[in-house]
C-alpha cells in the first residue's frame, strides 16, 4: 500500500471513530480488500472503496453537525 492510500485509510479511520462515538454508525473496520473500508450503517455492513468511504463519512458528519447547530 502506498503512502497516499495509507494516509487516506488513517483519515477514514478517524472519521469513522468520530461517527461511531456520535452514534451515526454502529461499526467500522478494514475491508477484506486493502482498497475497501467496512462501515456498518443502519444495521447493514457496507464495503466501500476508500474514496467513497471518505465521502460517505464526511457527508454524514457534516449533515449531523448542521442538524445539531442552532441557526
């Protein structure tokens, strides 16, 4: 695995930990393939390519922060 993918995987892990602690997902971890990350969302495990996992978690956290912030 090259450095860029390792960095992306680390960022995804941090996002997943935040989403998990905010109860937005119920689980996460490395996928069977090095280019995938597993996210358990709404009770269903999803095996996403790294770029999609990053976008999914970022959107989920952004949506949650908008819902929680008073306007």
